[in-house]
C-alpha cells in the first residue's frame, strides 16, 4: 500500500469516526433550572427543554404532573408546581419521559416524532425509520399516609429545614409541613393542624 493510499484510508476512518461521534453527542438535554418561590417549585427553562426534545410543552407537563403527584401550570416559558418538589424527582421524571417518548430504541437517537395508529401511540424514528409503541407504564402509587395527610392526625417527622419565619420544615410525600418550635435535624411527633393544597401546618406533641 502506498503512503498516499494509507493517508486516504486513514482520513476516511477519521471522518467516519468524527461523524458518528458528532451524531451521538449532539443530543444534550438542558439541565432543568429548578428553584423555589415560597411554597412552589419552578422550572425556569422549561421552554428550552421542550424545544430540545421536540415535544409539545403541554404533553411533557402532563407527564411530569402525573409523576410528581401535584398540580402545576405553564406560562412564559416556565412551569410552576404546587409544593416543594425535590429537584432529583423532577430530573428523574424528565429522563423517564425522554426514554419513553423521545429516544429511538433501535438506533438510540432522539430524531423521532409521535404518531397515532388507531388508538396506539407510536414513536417513529426519522433517522433509521424504526417504529415502536409507547409501553404502558404503571403509575407509581405513593403509599399512605403520604397521599392522605389528614388534619388532626399525628405523624413521626424529621425536620429537614428551617423556614423564613423560624418554623421547622418537614416533607411527607408531596406535602411540605411547617412545624412551629421544631429544631432542624430533630425527629418529632407532629399533629397536623391545617392543610392547604400540598402545604400543611402542625405542632409538636408529647411522645
């Protein structure tokens, strides 16, 4: 093999490798920019996320609301959830959405779109032409009592934070619970005095 042929072959291999790597690396989901406003959780760059996965914002939001078990609304390119939702939960649900509704199971690329065949929702890949149906996923049901917090009931809670007014803050499922007089890091018995949406207020009771 001549030196000229070797260089041509080497360049061809390098070009193919570069092209493959570029195709694999080009899909990068923007990390959700999550912060808290009072008793709400906000994703400030939700519009960028929906653009990156090429899916309707309302479709993604509906999936997330079902996954984190709360209410929320979309506006001005951001999403506001009721209650303080752990950022890890939101990131995990976004990944689950992408695995379910975006990524091609054959070539692993995100170049897909959703199509309906009768009553079946399919993911069609524009890159390799593959089809796959959306696998039905059983919704994770949060065990009681986290789904059925009740006024007048006593719960064992760990105080995770201190609120702006000095109250202790505990979390139970989708609820954020403010406990007067509680110390951060303590395990206390709390009687729920009032519930408003996913926010509750309680007081420490004697063991």
